[in-house]
C-alpha cells in the first residue's frame, strides 16, 4: 500500500496537481480571513479582495486544466500569441502608462490593471526554451533574438521602469542557457552576460538612480523599514497554532498584507504551522518539477520546466526575504498572493508544463 502511494506521489502530474490545488485553496483561505484586514486599512468592504480573487482562482484553475491537454505545437502557438499581446501592451505602457507604487509598467483596461511584463513570462520561457532546444542555431536569428532580449530588458529597467522583473528575466535566461550549455556554447556565453547584467542592474537599483524608481531601489527607505519592522513584529508575536492578540494587532497595520507580505499574514492569522505548510507545499511543487526535469528526455521539456522551477525559486526566495526583513518588498507569492495577472500567468505556465510532460 505504501509502495503504491509513493509511486503515485512520484508521478509528476499527481504531485504537481496536489501542490497546485492545495496552494490555490490556501490562497482562497488567506483572502477570506486576511483580506478584511487589508480592506479595513483602505476603508473598503471587508470581502472585497476575496470577491476579486475567487473568480481568478476559478478561471485560472480551469485554464490550467484545459492547457494541460494541449499538444507541444499548440503550447508554442499560444505562447506566440501571448508574447505578441504582451509586447503590444508594453508599448501602451510608454504611450499611456498607469503608475502604481512607483512603477509605470501597468496598463489600465476597463476595470482591470494588467501587468504585460508578468503576462509575457510564459511566452518568454516557452519560446526561449524552444529556441535553445534546436540542434542547430541560425546565426542571424541568434543575433536578432539576443539583441531583442537585451533591448527589451534594458527598456524594462530604464523606460518602464521595472528593475525587479528585468532581473527575473535575466536570471531565467541564465538558468535556461546554463541548462543548454553542453549543446550551445554561444547561448551559454550570452547567459553569462545576462548574469553579469543582473548584478549590474541590482547595483543600479540599490544606488537609486533618478530614472530607476522601483520598490527594490527603495528598500532602504524609512517607509520600507517601517513595513519590515511591522512584519517582524507580526512574526515574533505569532502562535504555533492559531493567533494572538499581538499578532492580529500587527497584521491589522501591515501594508501589502495580501501580496508582498502574504506569507507573514498567514502566519500571523493561523500560526507558525501555516507558514511551514506553505513552504512544504512549494517544496512539493518544486519536487514535482524536479521529477519532471529528471524523467523527461525531451530537451524542450527539460528547458521549459527548468525555467518554471527557476521562476518559482526566485519568487519564493524573494518572498521569504521580504517576510524576514532582508528585502524591502516587490515579491509575489505564486498562487496564494493577490494579483489577477500574476495568478493567470502561473495558471498558463503550469498548464504548459503539465501539457508537455503529460504521461511522463
């Protein structure tokens, strides 16, 4: 019986689906019980964030399930469509930007605020993996792709400005090219340049140059000090199970409690064991992705899943750094944090991973 259970859990799709559904349920739980504290800070109706989140959770899960049935050809086709739409919306951020928290990366369409950078991530990972998985690289297209990538990242950092997402793109490019280093030395060299650029952009953000206004660049600002101090107080006053009067007090005053500080908020509301559960579920999700990378022989599948795992690791590490006060803010908790574009992005990306690795 235990052998069968172990074998079932080691099946990639089973472990991935369990982790994904559990995280979505925790996200709904968080929005229902933590959302009212954030709503009270803004004088909103108590359930406003839950009412905004659950439709995205429902639609995103449906998209994930539907996309998991796609063929590799359709995964690539849809990625092209998402990439083109994302690029068009990025152009709109130059013509008619919407400024939120010091970043002009948002596009306001009707009642929705769309982040085209986040929206483009699945296309970026899929198309870059497709390019690197080819046996022979066309030098002309390699030059064009590398130049476009460099210009896009620098535009994201300087024009948008959005240094944090630029760093994510650079790190993902490095992860993918490092995975492909044995078969594509040219791409590996570009990946090394990307890693150096990542360090340079991070230093640029820390120095807080006038034309780079990001939340990472403001990590030493007094307001951020106040946020991290409140977050620490919420953590140190939390119970093992349940909550305390002190933890709820600090939760009520914690900014971004359902986004950047969602991990902290869940601990303050439900206890330290909730935090351990969240970390364990992300670990299970990472384990499922790692199993997929190890078991599949298709280079495209390996690269795409590696990019997804890399993105998950970057965001969770950044989220933990925010929670424990090592980083000011600018972290999204995949599938449990508030954010429609981000949730749908992860739904699409995980659907793609499940699609290309089904029956593995």
